[in-house]
């Protein structure tokens, strides 16, 4: 999905973001850069929550944009179904957002295992 020319079906209130920030095309539409996209972030503000969809590889370079997208929203749902990898910094960011109240959905099994491992390390001995 993110290795070629990424295409996204978007509604009016959503905009994809790259590590360098949102990009506008000649028509004024906000589009993510198509060259070497590491992580595609789609943000959709709805009346009751903010949806953040991540696709590709979440790494430390994208974490500031992810935290910026999370900030100021009363309720956040992170869709991770198209996330293919996450580095240590990205994993810690996802864990921190989850502990701060974000709902993680469609989490790939291997990323869920890594998140569970972080939670187990924080838990007192004998408790998970």
C-alpha cells in the first residue's frame, strides 16, 4: 500500500500527513508526499472522536507528528491494521498513547505481542 503511489479515499475532514507534514496539491487538496513514504497517517475528525489511521512503517521520525495528531482530542482511536512495522520509539509512543486513553484497533498480532511485552515489564511481579 505505501511502497507505490499511495491512494487514499478521503472524506472532507481527513488529511494524510507525512513526517514532513501535510502537503497540498495544485488544486488545494491536502495530500501526503508519494516519494519514499515511510508511514502514512490519515487523520479524520469526527464529532465524537479523532480517528488516526497508520500505514507502513512507524519509526522515530514519525512519532512527533503522531503525538501532534493525538494532542487536543477528547477521544482518539488508532487504526493500525495497515502498519507493517514499528521501531522501539514508535512502539513506546503507541504504548504511551494507549495508556493515555487512546483505543488501538486492528492491531497486527506481532505489534500486539510487543505492546503486551511492554505492559508485562511495567507490571509488578506476579501480575500482568
